[in-house]
């Protein structure tokens, strides 16, 4: 499964700083996951499988409106691109929008 390979690579610390939010380094993300301050994306995926179905195009972690969020860009079965913003602490989808 392609999505599993992508998020497993990110869980073990392969987050590229070029894709991370400007305030959050890959080292910081790994530390927060290890300390239990944020959920690893594997857990986020397990909690939101239905909403994260499709092909993962991009995954970033950033600060938005005072919270740390995973921003997942997905291509669904109909060829539509969706962006999901998922709270990295709670695993809750806080925003979902279709890309134009």
C-alpha cells in the first residue's frame, strides 16, 4: 500500500524540512512524537482511514491557528484533490477542503 510506505517513512523521522512548516524542524517533530506530545502519522491514519483513503500526494506538518496539524493532500477515486488538516495532538480532522 503506497500510503503506508509514505507515512511509515515519515514516522521514523524522514520528514524533509523543506516540506515541514517553517517553525517546525524534522528533529522537533521526531522529539514530540517520541515524547508523546503529538501523534505519529501512523496513528493519525489508523484513526481516520476512511477520510484518508486515496493516493497521498503530499504530507506536511505545520502550525496553523495555534495548533500543530498534519496537512495531507489526497487524490480520491474520482480524480479530485482534497486537503485535510488533522490536529497532531488529538487526531481530529479540523478542516477538509477540495482543491481546485
